[in-house]
C-alpha cells in the first residue's frame, strides 16, 4: 500500500511534510515534520483529506505531549464518530 503522503498527493495534489504510518496507533503515527507552529493547521488539513478519502468523521479524544529523541512530540488522538 502507498504511504499516506503519496495517497494525499495523488488524490488532492497536496504535498505535506509527513512520514510514518497511517495514524492508527502511536507506533504507526503520522509524523508531521515541522519546526514551527504550522503543524497544528497542517494536522487539520491532513484529517480533512483522510475524511474526504474515506468518509471518516473525527472526534478529538485527548492530547499528550512528550519528548522523543530530543524532539517535542504531541500525540493527538481522534476517534471515528461512527465507532461510538
């Protein structure tokens, strides 16, 4: 399967500085590779693309911040509205 980055680029012509997995768990996280505050708005744009691709509607669940390999990380967790 193609990467999420590749799928979004092909479907919408948008290229985000992302790597990692599909976001289904912290081990398979979508990594937004930015060093400024643009990551927050980019996160919502990526979620919008995922919504448009698969009809998934997200609800924010919780946020945790931590450091990994000397980088500040934020784990934002969402749930599909349909899974409630």
